[in-house]
């Protein structure tokens, strides 16, 4: 985060810009952000056709998507048939100026994976990364807004982003009843507010809902966008339902609406509402939300074969385990219920609990004699 936002500190970013207004950070001399991607790395990815599908490698020409049937073909492999982009056909569309969008690339290179993981934890968000390759004067997308915060890191060439004065208010889905969505975006974007020329190493942050479009300038342009999809209030309905159904009061039948002129039903609903409020305000429910946030960012693991992971086995000891609180209590409750457990398996299985917390809890249990290393 320090390298990405420099010279803006993360503290200042979250205090002044996050969720509030756009931020353009020009690259400093020798900025490490450019190493996230370059033409050679992108070409290496494209030259592995087996990793792409019609959903992850898309072509757009003059704001209109190219139909997959025009650049993909059915390929027979040992795993069966699949519908993949044909490199030669993709190259023809690119030669005509079509923009190339490579999606779900957040795990395809170590720099992209490392930054995606950092952003996921910093924003408590699910992070998806797309690579955009476009050419002079050909626009991939018209004015629009995104349903998540966006961080764009420019890699090659130059591209001008235009930001408009209007912003959708915390959108969670695109409008479905406006007919021509592209025309609706143009009609609701407002006046041009700013033009920003992005160069290698530049970073642009846009809060969700901010209207914008972009156009490559001289030659070809390459950049990566990180979509930061944090949880919003809708998630509490699913979590509250799971928690509430453990209480018999929420499994009881509702009184008929006609009983006592509706007073019985009103009283029952009031009591249920009070119960929901108490659940939502409880530390246990806060921990449940925290674990749901943690699940959004899978824990990174890098193979280093032929080296193998060393496994550390434990069995329950004779002493009483301490009373764990918070998310780590879930992991330790499971561990202490096993005849033998492997620390590394515990960490992998409960990847929504911080690894440092699990290790500290096991060390504490071992020191007290609640578990014994084998």
C-alpha cells in the first residue's frame, strides 16, 4: 500500500479519499508500480491460450463487445471440449483496433497476486483484476460507473480518463428499467469534471458510482484495474437469518393477522425485531461479519517444490484449554475436538481466521498443557 499510494500515505487516503472522491497519483521517478505489468508479461500470458476462455478474454470495438463466436473456437483436449479464444482470430481483431480485456488475472503473476492480496485485506474486499489493452483513438467503453471501488495502475503508453460531475449513490446493481443503458449513462453523467492523462506508474482511484470513460492516446495503452468489492449492508440479512434460526422464537408460527385486531401479530413482530437488533449488536455477530470479510481474500500460498511443507501434529493434553474469543475460537474448538490435528491443516481449513491468531492460540494451549506436540 505504501508503494502503491506514495507519496499519499494510506492513513491520508482512507481519511480523505476512500469512498469520497477520486485520486490521481502520478508516478515518481523509478516507481515500482510499473513492474506490476509490462508488454512482455502480457504477451507471455496471451501466449498461453489454454488459460483463457470466452468469459475471461474479451474483445470490444467502438464500445460494442465482439461476439465470442467471431474469435473463439471449440477445442478438444484431454479434459474434454472447451470454447476458447483463437489466438490468430484475436490478433486480427486487435489489428483492426479492437480493445482486449483480460479478466480474472489477479492470480496469474506474482506481482498481481501480491498486490491483490494486500488490497483485499486493506479494503476488506473481494479483489478482481482486469488487464485492458487498447489502441489510439478506439474507445472500448462509453461513459459509465462501476459497482465497486476501482484502482487503476497504468503500465504502458498513455490513456486519458475523463471524469464527470455526477455519481450514483452507493449502487449495488446496474439499472434494469432504463432501456438503452449506454444512452442512459450519457444522459445522466453530467458535465465533464476533469481529464487525467495516465502514464506508466500512475495510479487512479475511483469510488464506486463515479461516472468516467477513457481513451488511449498515441499508440497502444496497457493498464490493470483492481475492482474492490467490499461487503455492504445486504450481507447482514443472510448472516442474521442463520443466527436467528437458532433461536426458537424465530421458528415459532406467527399469530393470525386478524387475532385481537392485529395486536398479537404486531407484538410478535416487535419482539422479533428487538431480537434481531440484539443479535446485530452482539460481539458474536460482529465476529461473524469479520470472518465473512476475511473469506473475501483467500490466503496466499506459493509452491516451492521439491520442498514440501513441514507438518506439525498435536493431540489434546490433560489441562483445560483457555476460553478463546473471537474468530479464533472456531478454529480452536475444532482442533480440540480431534484426536490428532495438524497445525498446517488447521490454518488451511480456517483460512478466514488470521494465521497469526491461530499460531498464537496453539502456542498458548501448548504452554498451558491443553495440547501436546507429537
